[in-house]
C-alpha cells in the first residue's frame, strides 16, 4: 500500500483538489486498492471547513467524484502514516520540513513534471482553472513516477 498525503496551506483548495484528482486517476487505472490517499493543511485557519466552492466546481466540471471534506491540519504524528508528502509550493515544503525535522518523503507536486514551479494558491489568485490544470499534470506525473519506482 502506497500512502500519499497532499498538503497545501488551508486544505480547502489545492490539496483536496489533488486528493480527488489522484484518487480518480488511480481508480481509472484499477489501482485504488494499492493506495491510501489523504490531504492536510499547514495552518489552522480552515480546520473543519469544507472545500472551497470553486474547487468543487472544478471537480464537477471534470466529472471527478469527491466526498465530504473537512479541512485538517498536518501533524508531526502524520509522518509515520505516509510514504509521500506532496506539497503545492515551496512554503508548504518548508513548513513540512520544519514540522518533521527532515526533508525525507517530502516533494512538491510539480517536481514530478520536471517543472519545479509552485502551484499558486487560487484562494489568492482566484484562478482555479490554472490550478486544476497544474494539479492534473502533477498527479499524472506523480503516478508515473511511482509506477516507474515500483518496477
């Protein structure tokens, strides 16, 4: 079982979007039983809140199913629960490194596309279309990376 945690700032926009995009990808590949996938945020601001309505709209637009979501904060104890922590930007990565005291198991989603740029937070940019496109590319590349690594 491969355990992945997608991480963004508040856990209402990017990381839940990545969670459901990745779940949809692995399900379409018949691999859903090989993965445990969750998402978290690095701050307390949104704890308990639902996904942003525009995140839901983007998932609906692309026919990606999602469930009930309540934003949760990343905890130090999460380190042992996951094989991969996938941040959306440099700030997320730095926050995880500080929390865990290591950079092992921590990646940025677009690193798998060889792009190495941040996925900007649509909470601030209001551009959920670009965010979705980048997350979809990143998730496809992450799945390919894991497949190649497991061979």
